[in-house]
């Protein structure tokens, strides 16, 4: 049986835009592409920790003709801080992203909002003729990801998903080794993304100054999510709640799986065949999403990926791709190819060092460069869509207590 899940129409996403009368006020992009000598004018939507960091990194690129020209956040304290950092006038600081998109001369937006806002904001930006840097995960659901992908391809917009590691060299080096047959038939890949702290992951500081009656647009945060009364916990620690996030799957495994699939399949990864997810809330009872989580992903090429994470223990498992003839082991800024001596004989291990750190600055540089030459960015919508399908299958498998299957013909998740 195929389960149809949460398909939301593009009209539904754009409803708030139309209701605000913004459709007529959105300014079209000035150019289809930005020339090498032209300044790229960028707006930033979502000025929390991640958005603030992306603004900091972009400010370092003034000599590359990249300029922040607008900022947006529903919380006035964050908005004011970003405005001052970018040295912008009051007229370029917005509480409503739709008004930012209407600013004249805007070429691109960087979106670092909660996950449930990714698709509506990205679709509105694409419709307004802007290129988009969209923080990971791609979207909140795979149906949303499909819509953003289709819109970006139709309108020929550059859309980069914020998985910084895709701008590292290490994963493509691994792909070249695998393509050259150095490890034989690929069998099993493992990785982890575990952390530990007394407070538990995602328990960010709550600003006591936040007040929906004075300086914060609470309905603007909720958007299409279920309506609920003001909750500082949900606003500042939204990753712990299903309405706004996929928890470990969307925040950590999206990142992990993306660069592993680049190593395995280059720019054309497979869709999963089936996904099973297990785990639960074992230590931190202040959340809806699990604090301990593991998944097994089977792919049509007869290859399995196992991912595990804990918010309560940081001891992990090796990040490695195992083949019949060898294993590629990743360790921070290098990989090591270790041969299976019983199969290929006594060969010396090979070590390859990363040539780029894969930080946000390099990933942003890749995005802005692709805006100029209209080439495909390091983490484009096709790659991100396939990862989003896998991530959604993790969440659905865990919440339903069943193995999730991908129907490639219908492009639907079922059981």
C-alpha cells in the first residue's frame, strides 16, 4: 500500500503571499545571471545563529563584489543586530520576508529559517526571480522538496542547499577511488553524528526579552504549522518539535548522508529502496523528536547505509565505505584507503588529504560563483531532493513504526 503524505500545492504555499497583496509588489530579478563585474545584492531571511553566521561569512566577500543589502527576521532583537552588523538603513530591515523579496535590485536570498518555512520562502524567492541559498535540510517534507526542485529547474534559478561538506574535495576524491574500482563492489557504509551535553542537544538559550506583544511576530513564526499559544521553548528550540523539524534525521543525517552519497555516486545518487528507523527519547524528556536514533537505508544497487546518532553520548562508529576489496575510512580532513589483504594481497594503504575545509565561506563562494556562470552548485536541487526523500523516509518509518518504501514510478513513500 502506498501512503500519500502531505502534498501541499504551490498555490497553498503562495497563499500568504497573495493574501498580503505581495504578488504584485514582488520585484523581478534585474538579470537572468549576474556578470563577473557586477555586484551581487543579497538578502538574508532568518537571523538566528545560522543566519547570523552566513551573514558574517558573506561580509568577508566584499572584494568579490557580494553585498548584503537586506535582512529579515520575525524577532526584532535579532533583526536589529543583523541590521547593525550589515550597516543597513531601517528601510532594508524587514519583519516579513515577502517585503524583502520586493526590494528593488535584489539578486539572491540566503534562507536560514526553521525547516517548515524553507519551501514557502524558497518558492516565493524563485517566483520573484531570485537565486537561493537554502540552509539544510532542503525542506520539511519530500513533497515540498519536489516542488522547489521543479520550480528551480523550470525558472532556471541557482539553488544551493547549505551542506557545507559538499564543497570539500574529500568526498569527490572518494568517488574517484570507488569509480576506479579500488574497493570493489560497494557493500556497506556507516557513519554517526553523536553529541553530548548536560542540557541535551538544541536547548539553546531563551531570550527573556522576547515578547509577541512587543517585539516578535509569533504567527509569522508559525506560518502553516498548527496554531498554538506563544511558547518561548518552541520559538528558540524549534528543532525539538515535529511541527517545525525532523529532529536528528533532518538536522544531522541530512548533512551526513549528502556527502556520503556524493562519495558513492557523484552528482547522481540513487533514491533509497527502503528505510527502517529505530530509537526513542531515552534521556531528554523535554522534546518530541528522539534523542537516540539509528537508521538503515537499502539502495537498489544492493548497498546499505547505516547511520546512528545520540544526543546523550558522543561515542560513535567509523565513517567508512566498505567494499569487497577495500575500505575507505574518513577521519576529519583525510581519507584512508585500506585494502582487504585476504582478497587483493598485501598492498600499502593510501591516504588522501582534504584540499578544502568545506566551511560555510567556501560553500557560499561556490553559490555566488555559480550565480555568475550559471553552473550547477555543489549541492543542487536534484541531489538535495534525493536526500530529502531518504530523510523523510527515516522520519516516517520512525513515527509509524514500519519500514518505509520508495515507489519510484509514483514518486511516493509507502509501506
